[in-house]
C-alpha cells in the first residue's frame, strides 16, 4: 500500500485563501482517486504561504480489474452486425461465447477492464485538479495559459512504498513533477529531494519551514503569551488575526515591542485597530493600567541580531501610523469640542441612496422617529433626538475615514468630548447594534430608541422606494435590520405598536424621496412645496398624491412606489409588518417555537406588538406540550368545524343565546358550568396579559368538551336543542379565539 | 539599518535602482512628460502591457495626487512624489528573486530584515485595469507593489506583464532612517552644497497644496476635462491613414488626452467639487477613454511580435 505526497509550490498564497484551499485539495484529490477505483486509509492537507500539501496514506497500488458482460447479436444475425459488436466491445470472434436466450442463441462478450496503477490515476487526477482548482481568484503569468492563485513553480508528487519513492510522471503547462522542494525563502533556499511525508516534514523543519498551520498558530500564541507574560501583560486574543498571521509566515518568530508613551492616550480601540489592520500586530494589554501598551509582531525569519533590526523597523512604522492616528484624533477632538457642525454639514454631501437623499436627510428622519419612540422605551425624547442627530456625525471624522470599523466607537468619544451626556454618547456607539443574531442588544433607553429608529428608517425607506429583498439578494441588509428590530423590542420587553411607526417612517422616507424627485421635475417641485408648507393633514396628502399618481401615469410610466407610500402608508406598514413576522418566525423557530404556533397567535389583534406576540406564542407552545393542550386543540377544531358547516348550511352565524335551560344532558350542563367558570378567567388573564394563566383556564375545558362530544349529538332533529348546542359551541370557539387561531395549529 | 552597504541619499537610491535594473536588461526610460497620478499611467506601462511584443523598461515617474497635499507638513504625505516603476513582459519566472535583488542593491538585506509578500490585488478603475500580486513588506512597512497584470483597458494581457512599483520617498526614508520626508538628504550629505528633500520640495508642496485645494479654477478645469475628452475622441475617430496614404493610427496622442482628463479629474476631486455619485461617472468617462486608446493601440505595430 503506497503513500502519496503532493506539494504544489508557488509564489505567496494569500493567507485568507489557505484554509479553504487545503480542504479543496484534499477533497478533490481523494474524491478523484476513489472515483477511479482506488482506496486509501487516511489523508491530511497542509499549507504555508508558498506551498499547498496533501499526504494520502495507505493508497491501493492499483485500481481493481473489472469484468463486464455484454450481450451481442444473435448467432444468425448479419455479418455486419457482428462486426460492429466486435469493434465496440474490443474483442475478437473467438473470444465470444454463444448462449441460449429467449429468442434463440446469442453472442456474449466478456470484456476485461484491467486495473490501472495508482501512479497513472494520480497523474490524471492531479492534473485535472490543478487545472480546475476553485481558487476564489486566480491568474495567469508569463506567457503561459495555466491559472493558479499566484505563479506555480514546482510540483512534487511521489508514491512511496517498501521499495522506496518514485516520482509520478506528470507535466502541467510546462511544470514537470519531481521529488524536490525548497526550504525557507531566505534561511534555506536550496532544493532538496524527499522520500515520503515524514521525511518531507522533517527536512522542511530543518530547512526552517513549519508545515502545519495549526502548529504555527500554536507556536505564535505560546511565544506571544510568554513574551507578554514576562512584562506582566496579556495578549488581546484575536483568532482571526492569529490564523491570518500563521498564513503569512513559514517560520514564525514573534517579537515584542513597546508602544511609545506619547501614543498611550489614544483610545485603546484605535491602537488595536491601527496595529491590527495596518501592521497585523497583536495588542498587549497591561492589566494594571487597563491600557494597551505593547504589541507583538511576527517575523518570518531568524536573524543574526535576533530580530533587533526588524523590531526597530516595525517600531518606526508603527510610530508613523500612530502619528497619523494621533493627528486624526486631535483634529477630530477639536472639531468635536467645537460642536461638530462641520461634520453635520459634510453629511449633507454624502449620498445615502440616490432616491432617499443624503445622510443628513436620513438623520432628520431618524431623529423624528427616535423622538416618537423614546417615551415607549423609557427614554427622554430630547435626549433620544439629540443622540440621533449626533450618532452618525463620526462618519465625517478623519479617524472613521481611515478605519470605518470604528464607526460608533469614535462617535461615543466625540460626543463625550462635545460635552454630551453618557446616555447620548453611549447611544452613538450602540445605535448600529445588534448587527447579527449573536450580537449584543443595547439596553440603555436612549440607545434602544436610536437603534430602533435607525433600523425603522432603513426598513421603511427601502420599502418606500421598492427595494425589497428577493431570494438570496438583500443588498441593503433589510433582513438584518428586521431582526435587529425584533431583538431590540423583545429583549428589552418594549411594548410598541410597530404599525404606527412603520407608517410614520414610510411617510418620512416618501417625503425625502419626493424631495429628490422634485429636483428633476417642476410639477413635483410645486407639489412638494405645497406639501412641505403645510402640516401633513391626511386629506391634503391624499389629494397631492392623487395628482402625483395621475402625473406618473400621464408620463407613461409606472407611478413611483413612494407616491403610494405617501398616500397610503398603512399599506406599506402592513406589508412591512408581514416581512417582520416572517423574520420573527425564523427567529423563534431557532428557539424551538414552530411556525404554525406563531401563525395561530399572529391572527390575534395587536400583532404589531411583538412582545405580546411572543408571550402569546410562548404560552401556547407550552400548553401544546401538555396532553390537555393537544386534546383541547382537537376539541376546539371539532367545535369549529361543526359550527362552520352548520353556519354555511343555515346561512346564519351562531354566536349568541345558548341557554342551560335547553340542555338535555349532564354533559351539556357540565360544559355550561365549565364555560361559566373559564370565560371570566380567560378574559381576566388576557386583560392582565398573563397568557400562561389564560392557557391554564382554557385547558380546563378539555375534559368537559371531550365528555360533551362523547355523549351528545349536536345536529339533532330537535331544532331548539340543535340551535342551543350550536350556540354553546360558539362559546367554545370564542373562548379559543381570544387566545389564538387554533385552526392553524397543525396535527 | 546596520548594513555597511547603505546608501547616503535619496538620489543614490534612485541611481542604484537604475543601475540594478539596467543590469537586468531593462531599458531605462525617462519620466513621461505629463502630469500623472502614478507610474502605471506612463504609456511605457499602460500601453506596452498590451499586445504580444516583449518589453522590459524601468523608470522614475514623478506622480501627483492633489488630494494628498499637506502643505509639506505631514512627514509621509506629498501631493508630488516619485515612483520607481519596472515593467517586464512576459513576467520572468524569477521576478520575485530579481525584485529581492533590487532591495539588496539599496541596502535592504533580506537576511537581516523581514521581507514578506502580503496579498494585495491591484485595480485601476480609471484605466480599466487589474492584476493580482502583493504589497511587499519590509519590517512591517509597505515598500513596493508587485503585480501581475491580468487586464488593461479592458483587454486581457497576453502574455502577462510583471509590474513593480516602489514608492521612492517612503522606501528611501526607511533606508536612510529619516523621520520626516523633508529632512531626508536628497544629494550626498557630504556634498559642497548638501540639499535636503525639503530644500527642494517644501515650498512647492505649500504652493501646490494651496493651488490644489483653494485656488485651482474649477470652471476652467471642468472645461479642460471636456476638451481633453473631446480631443481624445476626435483623435480616435480620425481615419487611420494620413493624407499620404500611410497607416498611422494615433494611439499615443489619444492616450495623452486620457492622461490629461484623469489628472484634471484628480484636481477637481481635490477641490471637493465632485460629489460621490458624480465621482463614479467621471471615473467611468476616463475609463472609456483608456479603453478606446487600448483598442486602438493593440492594432498598432508596437503591440505585435516583431517579424
């Protein structure tokens, strides 16, 4: 059983592509080998910046010989037919066998496909894999036509068994496979031959190449931590950076440096981001001061001066970078202290979306929404509006221009420098949150108000200009914004009737859009002026929009969707709420609540209050886990079905007047009694929004309902009794409807 | 910098690079006589990267980025600076080694320093060009851009050119240990009249910064942009044969107008009169010119393998 070793040696492979390339190489080669009939015991893939490596152990030496029987023409078939068969089967006539068949004697051929040596198969598979390798980006070089991530210099491909190693004969676009490789670019550049994977890894190590990326990561982590430990510092963990740095070196040599005292007053986020983004340095924190005071850079070489020159160079580069950062910071602070008016003015020139206007327009809308939401989340309206007006100003700061990922974080610093309260400054930092399903949700009231307003504006704005997500396309991240609203509301237990705010947001966004459109059309300009001059009374708005719609139609084009958003924001709000409900289903499904349970409670009034929806759904879900709950659902459905049929047949709605005096049986009387007890309890529990109690109260009806259906036939010939029983069923239906639409529960 | 081989001045670094690349067989060209944003704009790179004819050139290119002006005060930023550019077609298999040799030639010994090739894909939206390669780091500082051209002016590069771009000031400051670009010795510090970079460029940085940011007449610039665009189109539309019946397509004169439009756009950008949305449109207009010039160039002799 030979072992296979492949090394594809190239110029530097981007660090971010290496992990995926390792997996692809392993999968594609082993799949190809197996497909061709070989088996193997195990396989492992490795990479360094300059090589992609695969080792396959216990490979079969040959693919198995296979036999195939093929049925030919009848013995009495024309000569031509037999000739054709011999040709296609690749056999001669004396190798054929005559056998009895249903229709007489027929020729049979047995074709043998001899097994093929592993080397032949490996060569074919490897060439194909190299030519079709799924690099995220690949290139040509020189005068060749081959594509690889960067120029491919050599291929090492050997099969090793007891008798030794042999090169797999293979040439791809002028590169011929061999058994040689090279060590570290500078420390051991000479070529050498290897005889197998262990020999390869050992010789590479002597040639200053650590083949396994996991080992390089561990070595970096360990050495960085011990360098930091020696100074009483701690490395700020960063797995993404660690794996990137491990993909940039073949022989990691961590070196520790100290940040000059003049930079230590920069915000820690700035130090960390600048060092990481520009220099790929790890940050070292001094736990005594809480500040970031040092860094670890990882060199790719051992030098006679033990890295002294390298570290000195890195220090100088860092000093230049941090001087820039300090320059930005000081300039920004000056602007912040003077009130940030220039930034606010600057945002007028930054387009948010060409139909929705500038960032400044957007801030106006968010401020208006934040003001309205504030009292609902326990925030001061003035503070919320103030925070909304400040939250995005840092987009114009030099620091965020340099490091966009610091948006919000710098906003907080600048708001504090401007003398704003902590609540306002924190809102500037937190209003983008949550950005994903696991991101932390703000809880401070002002932050919640602005964060909600920000997302409501995004949703209503893009809805108003008809830029909704479709399929996998969601260029404006509206699903993320919707999930943000859901999590903000639910996790803060904020009672907000979202429809009102969706409508409000739609009108605000539509006005912005109209304002933009007014720049290009004098008709719209007149209308816009009329609208802007007067507080938007609904009548006026509708009148204006009717005119706009007419104008749009006259122009032989579809009216803009924001005209409609302006005229009938309720439609947009309802539509948007449906989108939010879809996202809510996805969100709750992850928490173990089925979609049909959510559908059942969404049919209830107040379904734009997501806190209410979730507490109803949670209580219903809990009840449906119980035996009573499951049976009750059946009882409610049965009652509903009987009623629906009777109502359809009789053309009336049975809804009132059930009277115990017409009850014939004990079971009927028991059901009357049970309803008399349960109904007020359910009403009270719902009024108290105590849904578990409401569910308990209705679950108590299970036994009487079951007993009723067991003993009583609803549709009797006695009309008074029948009507009375139907009216009794309607009390059951009503009791259920107060809690959920049980007809939607599946099963 | 412990190397005894260390250059003493900015110009010595340039001279050593010239000598080195001349020894590698490059034609040492002179700067292009127009305002450009980077060495890539020199027709010796942009146009010569097109077509099948082998090519090897190296040159210094003064480059202007009006928005980077800082009145000579910033230690690292200039609105006028120098790039050293090497272009070889087809890219030789040992281009990385050749490049490392050039670092050695200017005193950066890779056995003492930490030289790394870090992914950096290059794209020039105005030239309709892109390539893959790296930024080269020396001790954590980017000292060069290393690119294998894949497309220029919308044309696939066949064969592929290898392009090296050295940011000379930054590289020299590192080699010479200067903290501020203006303090860097331009000629030999022991010369009878020693001149620092600042002696030569501090005043011009101030003057151009003022002009770029405050004074450049935007109306004139807008007009010049349109003129360049129109002239480029006119040149390209001219019949390929002259009055005497000779085929002389004018790819280079047309491309000059493209360069001009590109630089005027940069000036307008520095004046802050181009909005974010317009920006894309202007870049698209310059790219359209670059593509049209490339389309014409590939039909000319300079793009063909000599017979």
